[in-house]
């Protein structure tokens, strides 16, 4: 029992990080209605700033050079370094508010999700670029003292961390409940115009919250980094458990978010201890701690019941414009022919880039269907792809399922998973759904992809595809990627895309758009909204699953890194900016996506491969801010205006009194539906 | 009454929102081909009644359509049993054209829809949609999107959308608000024509000349209860109706804003 309590206390440090992140998220949500996925990466910057200052007094600036405030023998004093580090987080958040989130104030929720995911990826990439992350270590800030409580040895630092978390929650609560500006901030989030009329500036109020919460998050990471360890990825993704506990507090309660955060940290520490116990099953030894957030979210949503209050909006927010695709043989043949030509004329890494882009565009297409048409934000697409990929490995090597059936089987399993992940969508929407799907993606990544009981570290080989004796394997001799395999991918992606376009243009697409537009009205015309949402998740997961199988065949061997959650996040963000409502947007996303053609171009031609993430995430931010409804949305709007003008001209000249109205309609319906 | 089951029959239907009783023991029938009016002052519970019948508000008591109980069924199942409604605020699909708004009501999603989309393209039945749009006089705007239309036109699109997709009972929630006098009269004529073809109609409207003109029978709601029922002539002279409307003119043109309840 005493060991148990020992681990509970050890978990306080990590719990404090979750807790402060969660209360910060609640604060930002109360002030702006934005779910800030970048909360962790802002704090990450602060931690590395302090580490660099304490190592050799270097103050690293986000861009350009760096300033020196000492050297290796006499680095910056601890207190000063912590202050500078915490201020740097505040400054970054202020910049994010001014440059990214303020311009997006009245944009659709998806634009805010895309922007904050983009910011998260951008800052993380920036940290890796600007800091020597391999050489920098966190140095202790808190005292090493220990004391005994009963028969348990407790670190003073763990208690200080927990205390800080409670203090931050208390201060934020007091600010929002007891001070006039805090109450005004909440009011301004609900009704901006009214707040302005009473004389408050919503921008300034929101800015205060952005800065304060970022500084709190920065501080807790700086304090805890020595105990937890410093690396450029984990803090960025601590936002996932933090979001989970913030959801337990309905994104409104500081107290619940704080307590749940501390509890989750303690619980994960206890799980670590449980791993060492003899009776603990081996399949539960890896990734269970990372699966907890998802479980917590699901419990918070279903068992505790109740709804998360949506932010009051003065006007209906615009949704990305949709142009229902029309299948015209010539353009389709043109695009496919061009792709075939590009594959034939290239080889090795360029051809591999093209094939990867094709596969990624299929995943992006699954997002177009689910997010663009049905309006359900999902960040779990890579998890679906990965599920199919790992199933493919088992299906081809252990069960010896032949080639085309193996894809259908594996994608079928991903489909089932998709339906499961889609169930929360029956209760929640918007950014909260994004949180749940992200938590699900992490749970699947950690518990399944990274769990040696399911996916052995020794590698997950995939059998070579054969069709009627024809060898379609990806490699032959020194050929990195064969023409045959590339054409196979082109055929599969083209066929699937054409089928999806038929869905989009047909009754399925129309019903999806109806559900996206107005669920109540959709139910009133006889659409089963719940079933339609699950259908969307199923189709989307199936498409991702097919793509995951193609990724599997193209690699020949899989690891968890083949399907990282990050890749899925950037793909959604890229797809959003390219045009989440159009097939063209999916193609653009595939082109720019990780390891695609754009990456090969940066890496091979410009030799700038290490800048790929900064460039793509930065470009993403820029696109999200300048074009909140997506590039395709802007184009479609322009096209529609042009067409309207033209059709008005032609219809006024063509209108003749002899045409029977019903007949005129028939032709109209056929051409426009 | 004959042995035949009424098209719509509610028995002791009650709806409570927290401590507020929005409908109390409302019993009402609509026969095939009949236009029944539901009137009452603002806040009397008219929209709540439509919500309860179509499954958008939790209710107690019985709701029967063609003799079959539908209370407890979700909204889409009730729609499939033939009960269609319109909304006070239009509630159209803004991203779809007018014709597509109707098409959604005809071709519903599902596995069969997926296959049909791929094989045939699921072209919406132009004749069905065309005749519904013709009924409400909106053939010209078939390829426009709802935000480009006037409020009155949007209401009419809502009516057309309720007409397609297998409708035996039509619940119209203030369809004529936003129409001018001439359009309203024309709508009344069309409504008679729709009902004559078979479906029953329950009409809520504040345009008293329209309601008194087209309805066969009327129910008057006040504070959630039925306070009078009868022919338009009987209702016009019923003392309790005049009392309910006392202080407000009988022809109340102000549209009640009581959306957002469900």
C-alpha cells in the first residue's frame, strides 16, 4: 500500500502539468471559444528557452539569431532564466493571438481547429530547428528535499508542483469569477457586441487570457522538466490528456479540470508501478497510460452526461463552401494520364514521392467526405490507416489472405473502428469532437501500434501482392519502387476517388450536406442523423484503411512511425487549407503532405528537408488566417459569382413565354443537381 | 365518427419544459383531406404541439398516425410514417439549392443509397420535385440557394420540401408569415388543392383571414390547453376565444418568436 501511495505522489508532477494545461485550456475557451491545441508547444518553447539560458546563457529567438547572456561557465542565474522563459511563452501567445486567432474570430470552428493544430505543429518544428534539442537538458529548479509522511517518502518538488497547479486554478477561477475584467471576458466571449457597447475591448480581454495562461503553462513545464525529462515531442502532446480532463470539467470548470488533471497524473504513475507487478498482463504493459485520456473523455461524455456549452455566436458562422463535383471524362482522364506519365518518367525517391502523395490524397479524401461534407471533425484518420496497415501485416504473413481481399479485409476492420470512434459524434460536435477523435488516435497509437503484444518491435512484415500470378511487389533488385506497383496504386486511388465523387454528387453527398447544414431539419425530412454520421465515419475509415494498406505494401514493413498521429493532424490541417470540401483540395493535401512530392522537392532539389515541417506548418497557418473558409471555398465563391452573372445574362435573353414551366424545371433540375 | 381511424389523433398530449407546462392534455384529430387550424395567442403552445407530434419535443400521452402509435419514435421514423412538418424559421439547408433541398427528402442516405449513387448517380426525380415547386410557385428558383430568397419564398420551399417524400399529414408552422396578402390568398387556394388530393393538414398561422378562410375546423389553444374547437364560424363567435384574445387584436400579424426550444 505504501508503494502505491509513493507512486501517487510521484505522479503529482506530471499531473500538475496536465492540470495547468487543462485550466489554461478552460481559460482560453472561456475567453475566446477556441480549443487551443498549441497550449503544450508554447510551454515547450519556454522549457527549452530556460534550458538554453541555463546551459550557456543563450537566449534563442524564434527567428534570426540569438542573444548571449553568459557562457558555459557562468550561465544566466536560475530565477532570471525562469522569468525570461515564462515571459517568452507569454510573448509567443500574444503573437499567436494577434496574428492568428484574432483574425479568425468569426471563422468557422474548423478554421480555428486547423489554425491551432497548425500553430502546434509549427512551434514544435520551430523548437527542433532553433534549439539543439539533442544536447540540451533541463536543470533542476525545485529543491531536492524529501520528507516522510507516515512510511512514505515524498519529494518536496512533487508537492510544490501539485501546489502550483492548485494555485494556478484558484487564481484563474478568481479572475474569471471575482474580477470585473474576468466577468467581462466571459461576457465578451458570449456576446462581443454587447461587451463593446459597455466599453470593453474583447480583443484586449482575450489577449490578457492568452498571455496569462501561456505563462502559467510555461512555468509549470519549466518547473517540472527536470523530473519529467525534456524532449521536443512529449510536452506538445500532453495537451491531449489535458484536453481530456478539461472536457471532464465541461471546458468550464477550473476546479474539476485541476483535480482531474492531478488525478490522471497520479493514475498514470500508478499504472507504471502496476507494470512491474507479476500478475499484470503483458498486453497492458505498453501504452495503457496514453489510452486513459480517451477512456476519461468517453466517460465524461456518456456516463456523467450533460452537454458542453457551445459558445454563443451572434451570427451563423459560415461553413466552407461546397461545389458538388461533376464527373467529366476528359478532365479525369487528363489528371490520371498526367499522374501516370509522372510515374513513368520518374524513378526512386521522386516516384516514391508521387506514389506517397497519391496515397495521402486518398486519406485526405476521406476527410473531405467526413469533415467537408458531413461537418464532423476527425483527427483520427491516420489511426484508421494504421489499423488497416497492421491488420494487413497479419493478414498477409500469418493468415495468407490473397492480395485484393487482404485490402478489403483490413480496411473493413478499420471501418469497424471508425464506427466506434464516431459514436461520440452523436453527442458532441465541432472542436470538442476534434478533441475526442484526437484522444482516440493517441490511444490507438500508444496502445495498439506501440504495443509489442500486438505489433512486435521486430517488425511487421507485409507479404508481396500478387494478382493472377502477376508480381506487384514494390521493390525489385535495386529498383526502390517498381512501375507495376506504382500503377497499381494509381488504379486503386483513381477507382476509389471516382466512387467517392459519385457519392458526393449523389444522394449520399446531398444528405451529408443536409446534416452538416441543419441536423434538426435533416431529421424532419426523414434522415436518420445518427446513422448518417456513423455511415460517414465508416466510409471515411474505410478509405483511410485502403490508403493504410497501400502504405503498408509500399513500405513492405510497418512500424508505429508509419502512421503517426502528427502526420494525421498535418494532413487534416493541409486538407482544410487546400479545400476540405473538394476533391481538388484532397489532391493538394496529398501533394504537400508528409513524404509526398513537395517533401521530395524540398529534400532533393532544395536540400531543405529539415525545414519541411516549419515550412508546411507555417504555410498552413498563413493559409488558415488569410483564407478562413479554405482555398477551395474562396475559389468556389468566385466561380459561383461569375456563373451567376453569366446565367443571369443568358436566362434573361432565353426566357420565352411559350416554354412550359414544368419542362423548364426538368432541364434545370437535371443540370444543377 | 366513422369506423375509419383518423389520420392524426392525439390523446391527452402534454409537454413540460422544466416547471412550465407548454401543452396540457391536448386531444386533437385530423382526418384525411381535412385542413385543421390551430390558433391561439403567442406562447399558447402551438409550435410545441407540432414539435411533440413530429418527435422534436418529449411528450406524454398518445400520438397516433393512421391508428398506429408513433409517440416514442425518433423524428426521422415519424417522418417516414408520413408526418411532414415545416418550421417557423424555415430551417432549410443553406448549402443546397432549392431543388436539392427537396431531393434530400426524397432520396435518403444509407447503404442502398451508396450503391445507387455509384450505379445511377441518383438523379433526383425531376417530376416529383417539379410539381411540388409548382404548387408553391417557385419553379423559377429551383437552382437558387435559400439565403438568396425572400423569407416568404423560403417558407414556401419548406412547404414544398414537406410535400415530397411520401406525405400523408402536413403540419405547417406559420407558413404564410412573410407573404403579402395576394400571395397569402394564392397559398390558401393551393392548400385546399393539396388537401383535396388526400393528405390532412394542420395549419398554424397568425393570418386570421387565411386560417378562417381555408380551415374546415379549428382548435384554439391558450396556456397549453384547448379552450375551444369548432368550425371557423363557431370559433369566431365563441366567448372564451374572444376572452383569450382580449387586449390583443384577433388578427395578430406579429410572428411569434418562440424558436430554439428543442
